[in-house]
């Protein structure tokens, strides 16, 4: 996939998403990748994971509720980049 064609106006596969966890106030950055490339230690989460699915199509400023096994996480999207 050609990185110059990636739309950073919304979250999509291969974008990096800067998030604030509104529950803990911690900031994290994840890259949305395919299942094969996912590696949480490297900040790469699968597009099919609960967080990946919850972020897809969202834009900067959106607050996203992500349902995970431990409950609901609330994230605010602070930035989207490549």
C-alpha cells in the first residue's frame, strides 16, 4: 500500500492514532495494522481488535467508547498521522 495515498483525515489501516484514555488520562499512540502485523509492544494493534474496530473511520476530536473484555474504555482522538 502506498503511504502517500493514505487519508489522515480519519482513522484507517496504517494510520497512527494519538489517543487520550479519558479514564486514566494517559496518552498512547497506536498504529492500525493487519492481524499478522499486530504487536502491542510496538504499539501496533489489529484492525480487527476491539480498539482497532472502534477507532476506524473516526476523526480528530472524536470521543470513542470501546468495549473490551474488561469493560468500556473511553478514548479521545488527539491526532492522526502516518
